[in-house]
C-alpha cells in the first residue's frame, strides 16, 4: 500500500480511526517495512494496545517523542511475552512457547523500528533467541543493544540522562546485555 492508502485504511478502520492523525503519521514514518507494520497492527489489535495510542499526541506532537511512547508501550507487551515464553518453555508447552515467541518478535521489532535506541527491545529479542537456542541471533541483538547504549552514552555529556533514567539503569542494562552474550 502507498502511504496515502495506509493513512486512509487507519482513518477508516476501527479502533484505529480514534488514534490522532499525528500519532499515525509518526508511526508510519517510523515503521517503513510492510511486514513489521503488519506485525505492529496485528499485535496492537490482539493485545488491545490501540486505546493506549489514542491518548498520545496530546502532550507532545513531536514525532520522535510519539514514536518513543509507542515503542515503550510495545516493550511492555514484549517484556510480558518474554516471561510467557520462559514459562512455556519450562512447562514444555510448545504451542504456547511458539505464540509467546511470536509475540516477543511482533512487539519488539516494531519497537526498534519506532525508536532505534530502545535498548530494552534489543535485550528482549536477544533473550528470546537465547531461550530457543538461536545463539548467533541472540548475540547479534545483544551487540546491537550494546552499540545503541554506547551511542546514548556518547551523547550523554550533551544530555542529562539522569533526568530520563535512574543513574544505575544504563549500567544495569549494559550488564544484562553482556550477560546475554555469555549464553
């Protein structure tokens, strides 16, 4: 679909028709891959996330901020799915493990597309790959997360990250990502 067709689809399709156009435009600017956009739409509808998007754009109309907010919502869903995956694998429940694994990917991939520096999403995908014994993929995402974290720290002198994250949060995330490389 063209961008105009996508906008029209969202404008005419409940519950997306209640999401402000500025939010939808921000999402469409961030998610340019059709498969990732499809995963985002399906996951958002199946997990009832669309109402959370309706309130966005009221405090800020800055596209980067809107994309970060949507990415955060997706990460919350992805983190729950990582827990579900671990539990399903522990119980040898292949069907639920497959569903949870797919949810992890369908939540975190769009989260990364929307906010490239969403380190939590890289960690979540890395953990999921590790749980299903896909070591090289797990390491790839852990390394990508560490690279984004390093980039954030590189700009730290210009930005007071302590206003955004607790002082120890970046260190803890780095330790977590490094631990994923040990799998």
